[in-house]
C-alpha cells in the first residue's frame, strides 16, 4: 500500500489553517498516487487544545472541519485526528479519536484507549478512554489504528518510584489478536533531549513483539511551551526503520509498505537538537500569536547572548532589537561584549543607563527605609527598573519581550520577580547553565558570533560590586547535576546523597528549589526541551511544608 | 454508634502538624466516649499535595504518620485519609485511600473509585481508581467507606454541554447491594458561592435513594487558591440533616447515629460566606507559608479598600501596612479616602508620590521614544513604578504584597502585568466587580468603615486625566453578566447572545477575555470562591486562535 505520511505544524483552534493544510496534503497525496494519507493526533484542532475542548463551539467547528475534509477523500483515504462526541450516557463527553475517511465520508472512528495524564499531559481531564478494539479492511489489508500513548502501555521509567505499566489495558495486545497487517499510530509526542530514543525504542519493541509493521506520524512545531519534533517513521515487522521523516520541520513522504528501504535522517548532536527546538519554539510562538518583533535586554552575559542568537535565527535580525541597560556595577567588558554581539548579528541596539531611575527610587524610598542597610531590595530595584524599561519599549513599539532566565537560576530562584523574570516567553528556562555553555560553543563552531569573553568570564548578575554567581550558588557543574537528579529523575534527597553528592550542598540546593515555587508560579511559559520542565508539567503546591 | 466528626485544617506535607492534630482528636474522642472518629480525605497529607505525590520520601513520610496514628487507636477506631501504594503491577502507583485503624493497627484500606479530573481537580494524574467494593463490620454495624467524589456519580451540571454521569461506575449502587448500615464519606470539597447547596443536595438524594444514613466529613481551611469550607454533616436514611458542623473553621462533634436530632448551622448570606472564605484564604496562605505581615497599595478605590479590610480581619491591623502612591492624575478625594480608610482601621500608611520616578523613566526613554504620542505605555509606567515601590517595601521589611485585582478586570485584561498585577496572592481575582460593591456595603452594614465616597464614585484607574473604567469597558452590571455566562456557565457566544445580550458587546467582551490569557498566565494565585476561577482550574492554551 502506498501511504502518504503528512507531518504538519498545526495551530490550535485555527480550523481554517489546519483544514487548508490537511486538504492540501490530501490533494497532493492523490495526485502523487497514494492510497491513504495519515495525519497526526488531533490534527484538525492542533494538539493540545486544553479546556477549549469543553467549549461547545470548539467541538462544532471541529466536526465542521471534518465534514469539509471528508469531502476531499474521493479516490483516496485519509486518517485525521480530532475529538469525537461520546455517544454513551456515561463517561467523559469526548473521545480522542482518529477519523478514517473514504468515498467522501467518514467511514470509521477509532478512539484512544490510553490517555496520558501525567507531566504535561492532561488527557483524562477531557477524554473517556476507549475500551473496544477493532480493525478494518482497506484495499485488501487489515488496518489497526492507534493513537500515540496506545502503543506505550509498557513504558520504561526513569526512576524506581515510577512504574512500567501505567494502564490496565494493552491496546496492541488486543489488536494483535485481530491479525492486522499494519498498525497506524497518530501521535503528538513532544521533544525532550533526554528521552531522544525512548519513543523509537518502544515502537521498535512493539513491532518486534507482535511482528506487525508500524507507521507512526507525529505532529511538528511548537504550541506555547511544547515543541513537537516530528521525526515520523515507518517500521517493518522486524522493527527495522524503513523511513524516517525530518525533525523540527514539516515533512511529507509517500512510502510503499511493500518495498524495503532504509531512508533515514542524518544523526544530529543533542545540543543542536535543543537549538533547533528553541528556534522553532520562538518562531511558532510569534507566528501563532500573531507577533512579529522581539525585544530583549542584552547584558553581556551568556544567557541573553544565546537568546539573541536564537531569536535572530527564529525571526530574522530585522525583527529583533536589544536594549543595553548598564548600571554602576556593569563592567566595561559587559557593555563591549553586548555591543560586539549585536554588531556581529546586525541587530539594532540602544543603551539606556539605569542609574537615574534607580536613584530616583532610592530617594523616594529613603524616608520609609530610614537608615537600614542596603540588601537584596536594592538589587531587585535595579532588575525591576530594567524590567520597566524593557516593557515600556515593548508597549511602545509592539516588540514582545523574550525572557533570558536559564533553568539553573529558575530552579534556585536566582532572579527577580517582575524584573529579569519578565517576558512573554522564557527561551532558556528548561536549559541548564552547563548546557548554555555547550550551546554557546556550538554556536561559535565556525566563527566567533558570541564574543569569547562572554563565554569565558565567570557568570555574574552584576547587581553589586564584584558579584559572582558562585558567591551564593554551588558551581554550576555540581548544581546542575543535583538539580537534574532532583527535578528530572525525581530522586529523594537521600538517594541523591547516596549517589555521592555532598549532603549539605544537596539539602541547600533542594531547599532553594522548594522555597521558590512561588516565583516560578508567576514565570512566563517556558519552552520545554527536557523530560521535566518547570511549568505545566510540574505541579507543586505553594502552600506546603517541604521536607 | 457514637462517632466523632473531626473537621480539621491540615497543612499539605506538614506531617508533624497533621499527625498531632489527628492524634489530639483521637484522644479527645476516646475520652469523650466515641466509638469511632472520622477525619477528611487525605487528612494525613493535606488535600491536595499535587506532584509531591510522585515523590518517594513524601509517600514514606505519609506511611510513617499512619503508623504513628494507628498506635493511638486502642479502645477506639479512626478513619484517616492518605495515599496507599497500589499493590498491583498495572495502573498508577497510588490509590487515594481511607485507612480504618483499630486495636493499634491498620485494619482496612478502602480506596476511592471516582477520581475527579476536571476544573481544579487532577486526581487521575496521581491515583488509580478503585474497582472493588466491600463493607466491614464494626461494633455490630456494617460500615461502607467512600471518598468524596464516590458519592457524586450523578452530578448535576451547570450547562447543557456538561453531563450528568461522568463515570462508568456508581460506588454507592455497588455498596448498597452489600447492605451497609452507614455510609461514611471522607471529603475535601472546596467552597464555591454558586454551588452552595449542590453538595448537600447530592448527598441527600443519595441517602434517600438508597435509604442509608451518610456521615460526611469535609476538610476546612485554605491551601493556596482553594478554600475548604467544612460544613460536615450527618444525614439519616431519609436524607434529613441531623447534624451540621461549622463553616470556615475547625469543628469537632460527637454524634450518636441512633438519636434523632436537628442540630444545624444558622443560615449565612452569600456575600458573608465569600467574605469568610477570603479571610480564611488570606490567613491560611500567610500561616502556612510562614508569613506574618502583609502590604498593599491603597488607591482610594474600592478594590484595595476591600483587600485592606479583609487583610486586617485575617492578620490583625498591626500586621498590615499600606502605601499610597499618588500621581498627578490621582484626585484629592482618592488620597483622602485612602487615608480615611487606613485611619478607620488603625493601619499604618505611608505616602510616596510617583511623579519623580515616572519622570525619570520618561526622560531616560525620550531619545528612544522620539516624538511618539503618549499611549498605554506611559500608563503602564505609572502602574509598574507603583509595583516596584511595593516590592521594595516588601523586600526590605518582609511584608507580602497582596494583589487587589478583581475578577472583572482580570477577565478583560484591564490591568498592568508587572504593575498592579503584582502580588503573592490575589485576594479578589475571583470576585466580580458587582460583588465587590455588594461586599463593601456589607462591610459597612453597622458603621462606615470604607468611606462612602469610595463606594459611590465611578471606578477609575486614574492613569490619565478624568479616566473612567466605563471609557473602555461596558458597565460592570452588564460586563459581569456576560463574563459569568462565558466563564462560569461556559456558554458559547451564540448562546449568550440568545439570552438577550447585545451581540457587539458580547463579542467584544469575549475577545478581551481570550486575548488576555497571556496576562493571566503570569498572575498570582487567586483565592477561588466561584465554580470557575482563573488559574489552575481553567486551562486555556496561549498559542491558539480563538473564534
């Protein structure tokens, strides 16, 4: 059978755009001789619509889109993902479904059984799990349709407190008893750099175990925090990858399930994948929100340098402007490094020193403050003055502020709420400082874009004389390892200490993470590139006593 | 049987405190001759621990607490709520369970079947549903234990797109076949002013339908956004309320299930209940976070006036300070009204005019801004200058900033991010402006606390000359009705228009709600008093096209 794999970038709730893209691919597939074209999970609506699924007009629009799309399926079949209304009187109102369309109408509706409800996934919030399994004939072949998690009933877990079998049912076991010739999987599986091969491995294992070929079509593109990386593939029944589509961009390929081949993507370094994920994350945030221009504060430090490089790649240098806001504590080299970087990239910059405004606050507050010593308050006033200046330019010129906080800082609360934590989107909030350094060197691999001094100098917030991050934090090499064990691996303090880390440092670090939940609560959305990012996928109570 | 109903205020993760409270009640119950003492859902951990449930050390501490508590159960039985580890190899790691303790040990573990996963509830994220039902004998009676939602399988819904039967199972139907003498329900059911009688009605209906008495013990107190109102009760098999415990405070009562009585709470006005919910919300946020002192900006307007009255009630006047930050656009009466209110309440106030700082920003930005007209940018600079001043005092003196935004503003985005949207806790973010007026009059019912001018004058942000809210928003009476239909009732635009509202106003209002999701994403936690508050219970995609 000739099957078109349509790996597209959808926009949530944009039925006009999604329908147009889907119909375009159906027509192309037909022209190019495919028998069937497969789209990804919830392709009609975009994944994931969250509580828009609870709105009547949203579901009506989705059904209207399906009717329009089905009329195109003449002489070709298509499988489109969308919610379907549960016809039974009990259970959630909706199923997460795949619609098989042929002869101008919807012929089969198959629904998802395993509803991921953990980390960033909320599917049981909106959907009833399917409990009935069936296959159907098309062109003499028996097809089994599954949706994403349906093939993940036996998950490998990252720590011993997790578990392998999250669900009561094994859809593939049920379906395999019906002897399908092919399993099709509509997916919306986001990228995470530390689970790169997880997805492929689990599907290979499934193909081998049940000796059935699997065709897997993933969504691509970013939806606020989540970056879907594409990389759709086709496995034969031995679990050999026959076809693999592009990562981080739309792709389309017609494959012949009967012809053996080995058409894979070239290998990419992890740091480059993170880079690509962040670029598409910025680009789609702007594109889908209807924004064009970005703004950021350039300090001369490495975090803002990276964000600028990423923003220029995502939006073009003419759509990015930067503001330098030196204080009395900014070193000359910081300003020089920032100017150098802006010039290297050809980006417009302006300089507004903050001292006058900071002085104005300190004078106005002097009576209330009396003769109290200078402390974190005054450092925060500097950061917040910068925050006001950036937002003023954002408001006046319509440039969206990009946040430059990294994951290490975000974890330990090393940042000022309403100051440097401002922004419409956090670009690096899921990238540890040690990876920031790696990415900077990778960006400079051909020639020096980021001034080498920016990379080499000791990290500093420059909020008081000769301040260094290392004055108040463990070295980033150590800090990031402890954080990874605590956040990504979810290990207990005892387990982390047992891995050989210094007890006092572990406890101090964990305490910083726990006592800063309140700051992260008000942080911008963070582009997710790891298996556990701050934000929607990590839900911690604010009012709690942490041990 | 003599049963003690223990309606307590737990602190999430504070096993020491929760265990102490639980043991205290067990001892008292025994001393006072009770046969059994019943605590609320997840009482050992506090409801709701969110992703702390995924942490090994948290579950271990919970089991340790249960062991300690069970040793106290000699000569008396107790039912305590806590997570239990799922012994089966498939499904989520945990159950949401009730532990029946007697003779110094845990005798029965009964788990929750219906796991609410909608609005503010995320239970299927962490728990496997129970599918086995049993009753057990205690002192010659057959007891059936259920947990909260287990008795809610037939919910009334607020709109036609919702549904009555969310679940496949009906626990009470299963249990009633086992002929229990009493159904005990451990609950953690939060307050919402527009579902006041929902809970009671559904349990009365259940008692009557199955002709079984129901003993219902609810949690009380606030956990960040959620305010649990208590109001535990005992129904006989005819659904008559025999006992009803206090609302919004801890309570303890030993009842005799064999003696008919009618011991209810006095009726309270809705606006007073909202007031009580907000007071306990503030008090518990501070108490459980380990804070003592609050701060807010007092504008002379009605919103900040209410927050001040509430904060003084919650924390005491000596723990609250206010800052007046007049600008050139502030009217004299605003300052006078604010001073008058602070004096009426005996609260410390300071005045810092903002003009010097605003000027300093405008001078520093003048070159970048060129000769562009004044617009929303300059209004935001004022709001953000106030934000910096408040945060500076917060940082210097350790007072936590209370946010004063109301629900109507929050809905339509009438507020400045990093300005008046700042704060550790939003007190009024779930209270519509029309209810703000009602509450102000209720606060003044005996004598004028809030200056009458604050209540009577037209609402204004005072960010430009003679500005009124009504310049850019529909009248609050109208606006709030449209918002309620859209947010609480989740009606489609067409349905709202069909209820007789002006089409253009409806569409304009809904557009404002939808285009401000990005602002609310970064808002502080909001005390929830309605059936649909902004925040955790309303999850909307940012990157989406809204129709």
